[in-house]
């Protein structure tokens, strides 16, 4: 194994799902998995930037205000979204 190289073993069910998704995307399994990792990193970088901006601008919603609303999702009598 070359420096930095990782060989990952996954169970058969996940392997088949990965193969099917790669095939549907018209990519090799390796290319598809690499794209997922790159996309994931980009998404988390964006989430970090949004969180940093919210903290800097002091315009976030406290968790204690958000949590009851989240627990009410899908319920007809759930609370209104916090502002």
C-alpha cells in the first residue's frame, strides 16, 4: 500500500448500493466515492462558514428556542418557528 492510501472493506449490502449508485451516475465506484468525499467536505465547509457568520452577526436562534419547534415538526399542533 502506498503512503496515504486507504483500502476500505464494507459489507456486501453497502457495496452493492455503492456499485448501483456509481453505475447510475456513470462513474467507477472509486470515482463516485471520491466525489462523495469531496462533496461532503464542501458542504461542511459551507456549514462552518454559515455558523461563523451567525456567531459574528449574533443573529442565530438559541437551541432552547429551536428545539420545541423541531420536536413539533409534522404535528398539527406543533409550535410556530422561532424568530
